């Protein structure tokens, strides 16, 4: 009699199961796990194609629990948040969310994230990289409490054209009136759930914030309500495709944090990243303000620009040339967009390319055919982002699709 087969480990060695892990295991046919801040996070569950098209045509669930989350509370909470970020968060009303960046004293971007304002004295910061020590330095001398609540809050991104209809099917009356970057609270499966109209896909969507003990009950309720709305669980790779189309930048891919660069010239300013619209130089002192005032008077030494490329081969890690001879930059993120039917990418271009000189630019693409690599030069040109901009993202109320 043959020995019974050994069970396949559900979690890679050294990674922590998140609050939704028991459900993710059931959907993860590929058993493709990746490390996201110490959590086991799925990169692909079924196929990237199915998951991507579900984002653009149905509804999708993506576990965002590994995101770093910090509670900022106390009488000086507003002053601390406004000192941290470059945006003027005094204008942020309770029940609203804002996309923000923050810089070091030299005006280089440390990270980006979303700031949630719950009350005059209560904020939450969500971001990709750990920021506790940075926050504690900023808050020194203020009457405020900073707490890392990453593992105290489970998160789900519910994204796609039918996401609002799904929540209405679940009994969330009035969810259709929630405006983009709005924040509210509903009860799902007997649990109190914070819901923000935010996301990383550039599409209609919401993010749900849940106490971990209630996580599986809320998941089950969403899956039951989503049967008629095409709800599909997705992994990181499909989300990566959607975020490139949507014009969102990603740390460690499109830029490096000023905290982690090994060479000072590898850090990036908001003006180089095209994020100058997030810098309020007319507000009171904030970290990096003096340097940013000076930098705002000069043209950027380089710039991250959106480009469109001829033909259909993605320009992963490609170099960019002027007149096919002079190297002037490099591609960070690249994708043949199935929805836009365009070959798109983001590229760092050294000044004056991408600023005053935008013609006769080429990318060097290598394509493997029958084990042999072929070099191709494809013309490219800077374009406005986002590449994907559907009116349903901001429609209030959104249609049911």
C-alpha cells in the first residue's frame, strides 16, 4: 500500500498568514505566494488574464491587509500630519481621504500613501513601506499618539465596474452616494466595516477596513453577494497591470525612497516624479519645504514620464535613446495594455529629454525567439497619464453595469 502523499504547505516558510489566508488558500490554484511586508500574499491565483479582465469588467477582491497602517490621534494630530506631508491636509474634512507624499529635508520623496481623516483629532496613514520611526521623529514635541495598527486592521480592495452594485446587493443602502475619496461605515455580516471609495486600479472601487476577528465573515458575505456580479479573487500581478494603466507609481519599481537609496543622486523629488500638484508651498512649514521652494525654481534634472511605444512588445527594463544613439533614460514599468490596446510604459528621461525635447526617442527592446535574442528599436513619445480613464471611476452614483 502506497504511503499517503504529504500535504502541500499552505504558507511559504517564514511568511505570516494574513486574516484572509484561509480563504485565499481555497482560491489559489497556482500556489503562487509572494512576500508582502512579511505576509503571504498571492501573486497569481488562477491566470493573470482572467484576473485582469475581471478588474475591468466585473468585480475583484484583493487582500490589502499587509499595507502599513498608522493611527495618528490627539490634539495636535492635524499639525503633525500637515508637517509630515507636502499637501495641505488642513483642508481635508472628516470623512475624507487624500493621496499624499512626504519628503526628507532635501526635498526627496520618502514615500506616498493615503491619509484618512476620521475626526478633527483622528487620522490614519496607509502606505507601502514602514514609517513608524519617521512618524515618531516628525511628531516629537507634539501632543499626539502614533500607533502602528497594521495588524489590527484587515483590508480588502473591492474593485471593478460591478463593485457598487455588489455592495447594494449586500444591503448597503446609500453606498452609491459615497463620492470618490469619501469615507463611511456600514455593517456587513454583523461587523462594523469602514468603507472608502479608494483603490489602486483607476476603476470604480472601494476599500474595506475590518477588525481581523470579523475578516472571514465579511469575506464570505462578499463572496455570496458577488456570485451574480462576477466577483473574482485576484493577485498582485493583475493589480500591477491595472495600476500601470491608471497612472499610479510604485515605490521600488518607479522610484526609490529617500530612506533606502544607497547613492544620494538616486532619490527623487516630487517635481521629477510629476507630483508637483501635491506640493503646497504656500502652507506653513513642513518637512522639506525649504528645499522644495528652491527646487521649484529650477527645471528638474530628470523626469519620470509616461510614454507610448510603437508595436506590441512591452519595453521591460529597456533603455531609451535619442536618435537611436544617445542614451537618455530607462524604462521602469511597461505593459501592452489589453484594454487601451496600446504599448505603454513609464520612463526616467534625463533633462532636457521628456521636457523640451520629445521627438526622435527610441526604446531598445530585446525579444526572445527560439532561444535567440533579437534586438529591436521602437519609436516612443511622451504622453499624458493616466492611460486608462473611465468616467465610472468618479460617477456618483455609479451605474450597476
